[in-house]
């Protein structure tokens, strides 16, 4: 998967379920469900998601997500 938004969405769904993804959409204003694994990341949407993540994930989850994102 090259798309960071798609990987973030998958991670949030795994750890916070569908409710977490809904919160992420509301907090960021980005419809993360509309991005597929091969779609390009719009810089503004990615920035808004990254700003919302600390309010949604724990520090440990943020570290785990950062590791996943850096591996690909």
C-alpha cells in the first residue's frame, strides 16, 4: 500500500473500530473511506489527518502507526 491515508484508516479501524474512523472523519473533515490503497495522498488532507490523530490515538498507538508508515 503506497497511500498513507489508506494505511492510517486501516490502522484506526483495527484499533478503534468503525467508530474511531467516524471520529477521524469528523475531526479532520476528510472522507478517509474514499481513498484506496493506490490513490495519491492529497497533501492538505494528509496534513489534516495527521493533526487529528493525537486526539484520537494513545501515545503508544501513535508510535506504532509511525513505525508502520515509515516501513512502507
